[in-house]
C-alpha cells in the first residue's frame, strides 16, 4: 500500500509541479521504513528516475531535503515517543484515563 502511495505522490509531484509533495513522500517513506526496509528500493528508483529525466530540478529544491528529513526523523520520533520519559508519561496518562473510564 505504501509503495502505491509513494508512486501516487510522485505522479502528483510531476503533474502539479508542486514540490511540497516531497513532504508527503517523506512521511509515507518514514512510516514504511518502520516496518520494511525494502521501501528503500522504490525510493532509490524514484531518485534515479528523477535524475535521468528533466525532473532533476526537483532534487535541488529545499522541499526535497525537508521530505528526506521527515523520512529519516519519523522512525526516530516514533522510537523516542515509546522509549523515553515522554513515552512513559503518555503510557501513564493512558492508564489513568482507562482507570477513570471503568
């Protein structure tokens, strides 16, 4: 499913000439990287395809780098939210809320 979503976003990126689609691609790639690393093959294909066509101008855009940052930070943020004091506070809050609902 995430492979298709990335392809759909790339199609819209090319069709609309709207570089903000890189953020959506980065968010989807970040979620996909949390479950399977094989998404890296699709991302590599997208990058090679962009390099070999006139769409290489999108790779020099700041939105491309922002999307890459989102893709790389998304798994890290998820890990930090579940394994640090922030995650502990969220779990504790959830337990209190569940206890109050009983």
